[in-house]
């Protein structure tokens, strides 16, 4: 299971204050890490909100996280690029499902929490997509300026 952490300074300060007194779920080196469910539970306790819908979608996010982590491990262990790309066809769709689950989870948050969780979601999805592309040996190519055409109508 991936243990989540926040890298955005304003978000991190808020989360750090919220997690005071909450035991970490694990460590990366000496740095404490919490599962997403632990972070959200602490946020709910702080804001006084809670709900079974939240617990359901957080459970789904953690299950998808595990599926992707295991899938990425299988991809990394496969030395043949063609086979990795074939395997990626089965794993890739879970990335979109995870993103949708993040959207549903964020929709239940308060106006004050929503931007913080959107930043976290954007960061995490960027990391996941970047890892997926790297494992498949794909690169996002930037076209030369001469190849870029406008699609706007005058």
C-alpha cells in the first residue's frame, strides 16, 4: 500500500497541523507517511464532518492504489518492452478509474478542503501517469514550433 504525503507547502502545513498526534502508518526513511484513509479521517475529525460515502470511496482509492502498485511492479519486472506495453493495456485503465474516484472523494469535501485535495490529486496523478509512461518506454514529444497549428477560427 502506498503511503501518501503532501508536497505542496500550504497544503502540507494544513495537513501537518491536522496530523499532530496521529501516529503515522509507516515511514519512508525517517519521514512519516499516512494512508489516505488516515489523512481524511484526521481532516474529518478536525472539520466535524464524516460519512459512509467518504469511507466507501476512500476504500476504493486505496484498493485501486494497491492494484496499480502491483501492476507497476509487474511491469518493472518484465524485461521485454513489447510485453510490458501489452501488459500496460490491462493496467492503464485503472489510472482513469483512480482519477474518477479522486473526483468523487473531492466532491464531498468542504469548499476549504477541496482545493487542497485537488492539488494532492493533481500531484499524485501526475506521478502515476509519469511512472506508467516510463515503464512503457513512452515519452511525450513536444512538436517543433513549425508543426504547431492553431485550431482557433478567426
